[in-house]
């Protein structure tokens, strides 16, 4: 048969690289006290760049979990079946300590190292959900020292041990969360699930949960109502002795993205749970848990942006149009440089927050105050920017970007979730304003951080002044919430870039994001900027 066409001007697969080679990531890891972990981070980043690891992510997404309510004989089993690739992803994440391992590591920077690993292991986002929840459950569980002593060693152990068995008989545990209900969503005080105390000190729970992700986890933090109000409980899938707890799966959610992760709707039908914290103080009990998962939302958004940018830049370095490589054409250079600035701002801010988190966990009250407000504003802004950046990166590939085979579509579908999880836009913005009103020391800490960069750029100095003026009046503050929080996030990012990023990156950020010489789309950086060193930072660690 005669060949009808010759394949040329196509881009080679992006494999054989290290996702850990991102200079903003490496510089931040060193700066935040986790330089000792770079060999471990490199090992994971190199694995993430292999065809094998990338194929695990694709397969786990393309063959989603399957709900099995009954076995073939009619017995109720309430299980979820995953493809082996999912378990490969989980095994890798747990063995590298992306779950609860930092809580058992006394080294300064352990939580920064974990954040960096969570970012570079970017081959699939869905399995990151149970990994993130396991990380976040540990500090909340410590509100019950007896339960913590019993389960924390298994939640922090680096061995993935799937299957439903008595938790005490397993080598490692995965934990989840079962919080929201259909009538309330983020308003967890509207929950109607009821918990009744038993003579042995346990509680029996009855109710319906609208979102319970990773339902094959070994245990779940759950909110339910007692006579004292909303209360936190630990609910195991399997009870001591091996009997199944009374958790009934109604269905799995059919989601836009995050398909490798099962998100379920469940019913508690006299399920047994154990008290975590005080009765009626459930929301306060889970506050530290929320800090951890919000940080992971920022990490995941930063990872998605960086991965999408890497794919777009790789494409532009190999694809020709109108007689030139795309990377050499001014319009494309502007787009890619703009995306690099966005990615670098997110990554640099994320690592500063990871450092604040690490030091707050170790008792630094000033860093805890900064984390309280800077995390809320960064979660709001970075998680909103990520889908837009991924969409622009997708467009760099033209029609191929819209095809599932090229992976960018999967990233694009994934990223809106991170703006929704742990409080969508309005919740995050209003939470930041609530922190300002109730914890003024957090705002002092924020401006203390901002003032470290004053005098380095006129656009930045003006933005800090504008922010202070916005906060002089609380009239209509809820109406202005997003405007204020967006400006806070940009000031926080600017303060980090001015102090730590190359001058070309910081100048571009301040001129566009703070100086407002910027359009409504990526690729609208003003003239006069030095784009070459910015574009060079998109190349590091990637072939070609």
C-alpha cells in the first residue's frame, strides 16, 4: 500500500525528564530548610518523568473506580474496585512519605520536603486526595490522645496496605473525611447526621453524607450532631475484631475530573464512631486539618500549572509554524513567559507557606499567624488562576491540546476541583476577612512579611498602599471580599518574588500583576521586559 502521508513537524513525547528540576521549586526547598531532602525529591521527580509512571496516571484516570455494593451471592460488601495502576500510584506516594510520614519526622523542614514531593509526583491528581486526607487527619486525631497513640504510627508508616481489615492488623492506614451533606455543603453546622453515645463510650451515627472521597480508606473523620452541637468522630470502615462497620455506599459521583479517585455518597446506618475532641467543638477540632488540606490545594494547583506549562514549552520548542519554531515567535514567547511568571509566583508562595506550616507545627506563633491569613488568600487566588493557566497552556498545542491523548485535557479538567475543595472562592475569601477581624495579629504578620520587600519596586509599594486603604473601612466588606483577598494574594506573591526570584521574573510580575500593565489574557506582558531568562526557566530539567 502506498503511503499517503509522511509524519513530520510533530513533537516527541515529554519523557525522560525530572519534574523536580523546576528552579523555583529547588530554590524554595533550600530556602525553607529542606535542602537535605533534595535527593529524595529528585528520586521521585525522576520517576514522575518516566513513561511507566505517566502510564499509571493515564490508566487510573481512564478506567475509573467501580462500585460493588453486593457480591455475586447477594451479600452486602460496599467496596470499590480500582485498577492495579491506582495501587501503583498509592504505593509510590506512601513509600515516599507523601501521606502522614512528616508527622513522625523530627527534622526541621520535614513538612516542606513533603510539600515538594507532593508537587513533583504529578502523574495523577486523583490518588492525591486520600494521600492529602491522611496527612491532614493526623493533627486533628491528636485531639484524642488515646486514638492518636493507637493509629498514628500506622497513619505515618510508609507502607501501603490496601484491603478492608481490622486496622490493628494492618501495616499502614489511609484516612479520609466525611463532612458535607446535601442540604449544607460548606455550612457543616447544617449537618443532620446524628450521633448517640453508648455505654462503652463509643457513639452510634445515623445520617447521609453527600461527599465522602476515597471510600476504601480505613477510617474517616466525620462530623455529626450530638446534644452539644456539631462534633467530630473517627469512624472506621472495619471494627476491632474484623466486622464491617455500618457504612452503606449509595453511589459514586460522576465527576468532571479527579476520576481516578472514587468520591461516594454514603449512609451511616448505626455506624460506630469514637469521639475526637470535645462534644460540640467539631468545627474547632478540624481547623488544623483544614489548614493542611488547603495547603495541598495550593500545592496541587502549583503542580498543575507547572506541568501544563512544561508541556506547552516543550511543544513550542519542537513545533514549527510559518517558517519558525513556535518558541522563537514573539507572541508565543509572551504567552509562555507570562505562564512562567504565574507558575513561579504560585510555587514560590506555596513553598513560603509550607515553611510557615513547618515552623507553626513546631510552635512558632508568628509563623502560625502568618499561615492563618496568607494560606486563605493564596488558596483563594492560586486555585482560581490554575484552570485559566492550564487552559492557555492547552491552547498552545492547538487542536492536539484538546485531545485526551496529549494529557493537557486531563490536567485542565482536574484543576477546578482545587478551588472548590476546602471552601470555594467565597468561603476562602470570607474566611480571610474573618481572620482579619478576629485575629488581628494575623494581619500584622501579613504586613510584616509584605514590608520586607518594600523599596524594591514602585509598583509593589503602591500595591501595599492600596491594600492598606482597602482595609481602612469595613463598609461593604463582604461585597469587596474578593477584591481585597485577590490584592492580598498578589502582594504576598510579589513580596516573595522580589526577595527570592530572578530580577526578570519579579519585574515582569510587578509590572503586570501589580502595575496593571496587563491584559485580560495570558501573553499580554508589557514591552520592555527581558523575557529570555524567564523562558529559560521553563526549560530546566526538560529534554530538547
